[in-house]
C-alpha cells in the first residue's frame, strides 16, 4: 500500500556533502562539544550557559549565535 506513494517519485540519490556543508557540520559538532562541557550532567542550557559559551569564543561570538542555536537544537539528548 505504501509503495503507491512512491509512484512517479524520483529515485533516492544522495550526494556527498560539499566543503561548505562539511565545515558547517564541523562547526556545529564543535559547538555541541562546548555545550556538553558547559552543561555537564544537565540537559537544558540556561541563558547564563549560552552567554558563557558564546563570549568564551572571543570577539566574533555574535556570528556564532546561529551555530549555537543549531547545536543546541540538534544535540543528542538521549531521546529514544
């Protein structure tokens, strides 16, 4: 029954990540590691955690805010 939904759909053909995409994934993973170090056993970052993480990155921290938001949104929170 579900196969009917695939009729006429293009075949699945994933591509390798571009260099820009690979850099972005690297940035997000690095930020996730920073978040994990800051939080320890806690799961939810506070605004103080966010401030400590971002300002600890130096003067360009404002540019890192979208990366921080993406990292926090996608970090493994042991959801089953």
